């Protein structure tokens, strides 16, 4: 038996760092949505009790360092599954890009194994396993526009964000989320209001949403990688309704209600960066 799961990329419409927690994580408030740039995971059972992960990207680990492998270990141990599994990952989402590629693959793996082995696990049970692997995994299990709190484990779905075109641009740098958070100095961060952003989305108010978008981590990542600011400025110059860094970066996304403007941004940035994607928001 073989089944397939899609693993869509996420973007941060908003990210606010509230404080450092006693467990070493940071208390966050975020608003995320998903876009139709996705990895594809294929699942097959194996007669032998082993976990095999394959990927089309040679540089990615396929052992216990891989989020999908970790998800398989946790689920098999928790539910006493002795059947083996082979998971093939076709990567389309850029790696170490602030788009949740590893987290959404992990979420898709949990969904896929739940279906494959007919475990009928609830969302809460899936989230409790996912958060052990990564703090973005709970959101990726939902995959719809949502308000996220805590270290990422509290997910409150909203209505879908106003539909628009999204241009994703990843410069030729990679950013370590862990290293960015290690450099957080609370008194030097801006704090966008996630409640106002959520309220605008619930009201289906596109302009209000644009007004309240923001990302605290830009204050750390942009000074280290000025190209992020250059991409934002180019996007706005070419007609973006808004431009913002996703997650800890380095990917920047532009929102456009008009396709012609989105296409102009793509054309204007293709020579500047190799990885440029024109996608839609997921509804």
C-alpha cells in the first residue's frame, strides 16, 4: 500500500517575540498561513521493522537528524508499531529558508503514518508528537491560517487569509533559526501586534492585515544579511502591497492582489536572486 501527502510551505504574516522562557525557548505570538509551494511525501509499509527515508536532495540527512525520521521513531514507539516504513520526500521548498520545510515535512509524515496504519489519532495527539520534533510542526499539522502562541504548540485556526498572490524570494544564504534566537535582546526588538493582525484577518480586511504585519526577528537577521532589506525594497518598488521576511529568514515574501504586479516583482527579482517563486495562498 502506498499513500501520498503534500507538505505546503508556511509564511509568517506576523511574528512577535514576547520573552525568554525558563525552559530556554522564547514565548512567541505568530500568525501563519500556508502557500501552494509544497514538498511531496510518499509512504510505503515494509515487512522488516526499519525506517527508511529517501529524498531528492543529496545534501539532506536521511537518518535521525531528519525531522521525518524523528517523527517515525516517535510514532512507532508510542503506538508499538513493529511494521517498517519507507518515506520518500520530494523537496520543492527551499531548505533553511524560514518557510518551515522541515516542519511541514514532519507534519505530513505524522498525517501520512496516521492514515497508513489507520491509527485514527486526534489532532491533539499528533500535535503532542510533532512539538517534540519542532516548534512549527503543530501549526503545519493544521496548515490553515492561524494564531500561534507559546513556543508554537498553541494553535488557534482563524478564517483563511484574504486570497492573494505571493512572491517568495530566497537569497543565496542560509539562516540558522537557533542562532538567531540566541542573539535576541528583548529591549531591542520591535513588537507587532498579533491580536490586531488576527482581528483584521477574521474581518477579512486585506488592508488592515497589511497594516499590522510585522516580524520581530527582522531586527536581528537584517543587520547581519542586508540583502534581505534590499529584496524588500525592490519588491515594494515593483508594486508589492507588502513585503516581509518569513520566520528567521532569509526568505522574503511579497503579497499582491493583482497578478500583473506579482509578475512584475518576479521579473524584477529573477536576475537578483536564483530562487523566486510565484504562488497562491491556500484556502
